[in-house]
C-alpha cells in the first residue's frame, strides 16, 4: 500500500481540492448533484493540474516551482 506524503505539493493539492469542494457546496444544494468525470493524463504535475482546472472550470493557482520534477500517475 502506498503511503501518503505530506510535502508542500501534497498540501497545496489538498488545499486546492478542498477549496473546489467547499466552493461548489452551495451550487450542489441548488442543482441536483451529477457525477463529473475528469480525464487527466499521466505526465508532469503542472500539466495534470492544468487539465484538472480546465475540465472542472476552476481557477487553480499554485507556485509552479512546487511542481518542478513532479509527475502524476
């Protein structure tokens, strides 16, 4: 089983995802909840974050230096 690290990139991702969840909570109550699929390809973390932001129509802000040399799987 893979252990989760709590480095700066992980913490930034968690904060961004929680922001998306909390930001959309009000709209979920107004509109019936519908499942949404995201298709993010493996590769550089910066590319994966950009794909996620585009597909979810969310403005995602992060320090690009945190993604240097990081990969998504």
